[in-house]
C-alpha cells in the first residue's frame, strides 16, 4: 500500500510553484496598468489596454512572431535531424571514445557565449548571414545540438537492444531499424526533446540581440527594444513580454502531458 507523502512536501511544492509563478503574475498584471501605476505592486487598479495598443502601433508584432517561429522550429528540426543519427551511432555502435565524445559535446555548453561572440560575428558577416533567419537557425542549431544528442542518446539507451538485434537477423537495414523500430519506440522522449529545443530557441536572447537587428529579429529583440535611453517603460515592457511569452506558454500547456511522459520515459520498467 502506498504511503501518503508528508504534508510539508505538498507545502514546499506549492511554495516553489508560487515563487516560480510570481514573476509571470507580476508581468501579467503590470501589462494592464498605466505607466504611472506600473511602478507600484498594487493589485487594485483600473485595467487598461493602452500599453498593448502602443506596442502594436510602434512595432510589427506578427513579423517578430513569424521570425521566432521560423527560427525556433527550423533550428529544432535541423538539430533533431543531426542529433538522432549521431545518438543512434553512439548508443548502438559505441567506439572507444564514445563517452569522451559525449562529454566533449556537453563541455561546449559550459563556455560563456560572449567568449566566442567576435569570431562567430565575423564568420556570419563574411558569410552574409548577419541579420538573416538562416544565420540564426544555424547558430541556434549549433548551441542546442549537444542537448539534443544527449537527450536522444539517453532515450535510445532505454530501448531494449534485443529488438534491434532481432530486426537485424530478419535483414533490416540501419535505416529501417531507425524508421520502423527506434523512432516509434522513442517517440515520447524525442517529442519532449523537440519541445525543449523549441523553448530554448524561443527564449534565446544573446545571439539574437547580437546577430540580428530588423530583418530577422525575433521576439527577444522585440522585448529588448522597450529598454532604451529614453527610459524603461514598465507597462509597455510588460505588455511586450506577455505577448512574447504567450505563444510558447500556450504550446507548453497543450503539450504538457507529452512533455512529462517524455521526461519520465524509461524511468519505470
């Protein structure tokens, strides 16, 4: 018989959830305030859509959204297209340096992004990829690829190798193994990997601010544009942030069951 969790565990869980949710709540209510009311944390105010109207009048919101969608989903697709075969090779045909290769890939995430800003900026400039969607897709793919390989490798390791061995005895090729056995079996894990990569790309700010300006600017640049030498307008900044967060937040709510299922894939056998 399962024992009930102590009360303090539930209380602690709610406390952590409230701490995480509080910044989003403050942004949400500030977006409906005037600039005069935005500097106070009062919950009693007259809601207004003035900040949203000014945000839409000042900028083309849909163009920023389209850039974010193209860059996020494009880089996610490209990351998975490279990561899945790489993880398949590392999981089922590991060489002597397989683990070292994985650790080396992960170690690249420990390097501060600003440390490689100048060479990447110069490479993008010489290749004509500055302020282009293609350039951001390539950069986002490169920075998210180690995570994609590691997660796919972890999920592939949970697949019983006897299944693939039986397929090989029946004459299945490597492509048929991956397409008809491995991918369907690991689909929950790969779906959660894809969702995580989309979120990481959607929220990436450093590279978008340094490698784009107008043509390829995603929503992170859209938010940053409301912090300027004239001052920091909290209501407009909150409205812009809420508009930027809303699409990916809705996607997370819709796909939360798949995300949880993927994150716990292989946890219980």
